[in-house]
C-alpha cells in the first residue's frame, strides 16, 4: 500500500495522478486534512483518510498499512515545520511503515540562509534516527516560482534581485512524476536523492533567455537587500514573505542550489523541462 499525504496540493496531487498510471487505485491511499477536498481521488476509487500533522492522534490510523508513506513537507513559513514533521515520523514508526519518503529540497543543510532548507535538514535527521528505511526527495527549486521571484519583467524589462547565484530551476510537474517512478521502482532509493533540471542558471542568465524569447533586452539589477525588502513591502508583500524570499536569494548566491544531477532525467526517460520552457509559458495571474 502506498500512502500519500498532501495530495490536495499541486505536488503530491500530481504524484498520485502518475501513480494511477502505474498501480491500481486499490493500492493507493490519500491522507488529507480536509477529506472533502480530496473528493477527486475518492471518485477514482482511492481510499481517502483524514490526517493532520498538527493533530498527532489522527496520524496512526491515517498511515496504517503503509508499505510506503510519502510525506509532504509543511508549506506554511510561519509554522514549526520540524515539530509537525516529527509528529508524522513518530506516527510512521508507530505503525511500522515499510519506508518513508519525504519531499525535501536541494541544498537542505543546517547552515543555509534559506529557512526551509534548514527545516528539511532537521527532518532528514529525524528520518535517519527513526530506524525506518527512508528516502528524501531533494527536489530542485520549483521553476514556477520564477513568475514571482523574477517580478514583472515582461512589463518592465528588468529583473530586480537582492543577490544572484545559480539555481537548478526544476519543474514541479517533473518532480511529481519522478516521485511516482521512485515509489513504484523495483529497487528502492536510499537516503537523500537529488532531483534537478540539467542546468543551474543565474538570474543574469535567466534574463538572457528572457531576452531571446521576447526579442527585447531584459536586464538584471542586483540591489541592496534591505532596499529590496523595503520595495517588496511597499508593493504590498508581507515583510515575512519578502524575507523568506531574501533567504532564497542569499542561499543561491552562496551556491546551495547550484548542483545538478542526471537522476531526474533518467527517471523520466526524457530531458527535464528547462527555464526556457517556463519563461515561454504565459505568466501566471
């Protein structure tokens, strides 16, 4: 039995869709905080169970019978993500899950300026100490984030950032499909595995690609970090969100997202989507 949390979200929801191309619905269970929000899976014959990381008592029954348990990471930047993840790992131990898989992030490390990277590293330590077989899916930085992080470059011709560095921008759709491949593989992947696109362009290189696509010059401007935060707040973004993004830019500058790995392409059997593919799509609104 494959038990999947977070399937009402985009990442693990897409993973479940890919799983259904590989295994019968009877072999998949979806765990959701809001069972009604997972109705599309119930309609396809998947058992839907209630489970909430913030309610530890709900988790053992939600995870029962899991040969493989895919844990989505908490996405609330204001939550104590590690405490929530600890509840999930403890429940996995309690029910004797065969293997725990966790949606981590490239560059997971205690010393990264990117807050979620520190949380992912701490969660991987919990998994390593659990005594259960585990796999950490260290996905590259999701490429759809470029729509927000690069700002309104289509209108202004400028990408304004507080720091610049290489990022292996990776399509969330590709990461979701790869997770399904890993969950159904004959031989398990052990410990951390890195799933990235095949290149890691800087924002300056992203701007070059944007210029080629649009036929007009798109430039990058690196500004003082505090001035950048102030401008983000003035534009209506909450300060905690702006500082969250600042951590990402600083981590990129320090090389935490620079590595690339062929594994994602090998799992997909094709070239992963590229930054050019992302920029060529209409901007999300």
